[in-house]
C-alpha cells in the first residue's frame, strides 16, 4: 500500500480517527465496539488513534471518550454548528479533518450511514460500509445480498473510510486514565437543512435493530390480534417484536416491523421465530443472530435448518406456556 | 440558480418555488436500479468471483420502487409536474425503466455501460444527469438489495452540494422547502431541507401500487433516451477490488427440544441468553 512504504513528503504516521456516536445517555456504547474494530486493525498495523466529538454542550461526552484506553487524544468541537449533527455541516468539516488519517471509522448506525458517504464523496473516496470483519490492514469483509454472501474487498485509497456493523465486534473495556482533550475548530454554519424535531418511537420496547432479544411472527400468527401473544412474550423478555414479510403482506402488522432483506437487518443475542417458515428473504435479515429459536407446527419448515433450538408445536399452546414459565 | 422553473407568472425566478402558486410545481428525478428479485435465492459462484445471478429473475429494487411511487403521488397531488427516471447499466436496465414508466413516470434516461460501477461512480454519473435535468427533488431508494451499500444518495447530495434527507418515511413540500421525516435507529427525526434536495426512501414511506395493464402498454410509448456512459467523460474506474465472494459461515446444526420447559432450560443453561 502506498502509505506504508511512502517515504516522500506525503508520508503520514498510520493513524485512525473514530467519530464518536452519541445517544440520549451521552457517550454511546457503540464507540467501545468501534474501538474493538480498531483493536483488530492494530493486529496488522501500528496506529495512533484519535476520537472526535462533535455537538453542542458535549464536553461531558468528550470526558467519557477520554477514558477509552489506547487512544492518543480526544478532539472536541463543541459549538452551535454541531447541534443535531446535520450532515450538510458535518461532512465538509469531517472531510477536512479526515485527510490526515489513514482510517476513519463510524458505526453503521443511521447516524454513520447518513454521514460517511457524504464525507467520502467530498474526499473523492469510495468508502466500505457495514464491515463485519477485518482481514488485514487493507482487506475488509462486508455482507452483500443482505447477508446471503460475504464479500472481501481490498483498497489502496489514501484514507480508508469504514462504517462498522457494531454487532460484529466485541466492545473493549473503558479505562480510568483520561487521554488529553484537544479543542478543535467546529463546522461552519450552513443554511441548507434545518432541524425541526425528533421523537422517540412511541413504545416502551427496544428498537428492533438494537434489541438484545427479538420475537418475530410469521403467517402462522393467522391475524393481527394474535400478535398480542408475541407482545406479551416480548414484555417478559424485554424484547422487540418483528415480523416476516408474509405477515406484513397479509396485513397483520405494519411494514416497519419487517425483518428481512427488504426490511430491517437484525443480529440480536436471541431471536425467537414464531409461526414463521423461514423464507430466504427473511433469513437474510436475521441469520447473524447469536441464538435462534424456532417454534412451528410444521416439522419441515426451513426455519428449523438454521435454528439452534427447534420446537415443533402449535404456537397457540407453546407461546402461552413460555409466557407463563418465564 | 441554474434550475429551470415551469411557471407562467414568475418566469425564471426562484419565487416560483412557492407552492401556493398553482403553476409552480416540482420536477422530480428518480434514480432506479435493476436487481435480483428478493424472492430468489442467490449463491456465490464456485470460484468466489461474484454471485451467480446469470438466470435469476430481475426486478426494480424495492426501495427504488418506493421512490418512484412517491414521485407519482406528488404528481397526483399537483406538487410535481414531471417525473424523469434514470438508471445506469446495460441495455437490460431498460426493462426496469419501463416498469417505472408504467408506475407513472413521464420519461426515462438510460446511461448505458456494461461495466459495474461503484456507488461513488454512480453518484458522479447522476450528478451529470442532475446538471442536465435540474430537478428540484431527486429521489433514490436508501439502498439496493444486492450491494446493500447505502451510499449513492448521500454521495449525490454531497457532489451537488444539496441537502439530504435519508431513510425518509414521510415527505411534505412546504414553500421552497421539503420537510422530511427520517427513520433513525431510535426514533423519528424531521428536517426542513431547502430545495433542490436529495431524498432517499425507506420502507414506510408508501406501499407501491401494481401497474395496470393499460399503463404498462402506455409505458412502451413513453420517451426513453439512451446516453452512452463514455460520452459523459467521467472517471468511473473501481476503487475497490473484490477478492472473493463466499458463503457466510454456516450456522451449526441445531437441536430439537421436546417442550417449552426444555427450551427454557436450554436457553438458560446451555445458550445462557436468559
């Protein structure tokens, strides 16, 4: 790769920049997983690692970020122009910052997915999004066809821009000795986009794509009312509720609950598929789940081929029993 | 401002983008992609060079279909005046352009090439089309269900220096702005974007219609312009090298449990997920 053996004026010490993700609690747990991905990169290349925090009134986030072990410094841009983190302002600012780094990493969250390609286009770089494995300093794996296959991609671009599927990397532990926090220039104001409002989903349940447990129903649920059974089970487990495309197409539930190639991609610790045959397009959206349970009265349903635990039973008997015994 | 405005009263002034004025309506560009039908099971080629899609049934990418549907609804509401659809690829993509025309788009542009372009290169091609067509609104699906990159719309917005509304589940045109509700991991966000803007569509935006037979027939007569990619004079060489495409690790063969009690015990003792 050019930058590894380049001794000319363009030489830069290999380095990585992580764009810190924020959530309602402040410093998101996603960042420790991004650092897990950096730890994997460090098995192939020695790296100086900086974290950058952008926002308004975000100095507390920077303080949490400084406790991440193994970093050189935290860069902090705390300003009005960072509020709501709109990409029209952030992208040119981050593109300028990113040129000095060998790698830039963001989470493959809606925040990272929204921002990174805009930054990349401004830098004339083709990013690699949603990586699930790091094979070397310049080879990365990412799912294609919703996980039906994994592609290995190599790149020799001057800066490698990556978004990381956080469920694929282990989080590192936060440390105790803070790294220095350096204040940097914030983005300049822009007038192309304006924040109106943001509302959390009106639900006590976790969001499908980040839930630890997901309970999904298929056509076997027979109607929308019967999904109440799954909600009761989900309440016991602190789970999100999903559905197959067949259940959505049959009008049982709303489209935003769809798990699959044309719906949401989930990778929870535990996935419970109820009355769901396991069509290709559904499996593509949940095959990365750690433990899969299938409950279906048809012993030949394809879902049993990928389930860790299969229960051949009538769901209208098995699910109430589960609710009672949990 | 470079864009052409179709208003009888305010000729060539930006004032025309005020939508309370009946003649002032949007031109919409929708970029669409031809992909393998989501119901088809595709597998990697034995030599790992790519996916085996040689005989697979092809279709309009589902997210692109939602983008076309939204454009058609805006036209039906009188907000849009013209819908242009564009696709980049071999002559086969004309089939998907005709599908979009059958859904209600007015005319199509086919940028023809037999090369497979990466998202950045596609965005560069689309920028040229935006420069030629001057749409106030450009709609794309949030991602294609083959590459799953989720990049092109954001990149196009960057290259045009337009605002972006990604993962849209609601659109509303208000004056010279479009209000977009976006699906985030943890809720919904509403932004006001100054036109011209780029929007990428998510699942909940709408439920696309089925084209009627008369509309399919009519679509055959609608204009479809073919522009060879080489005529655009762009550098579209790939930046990434695909080393292999392979099956993901197979899930290990699971076990059958006899009842709910055994299931709970296994989940607690063996899998340790409860």
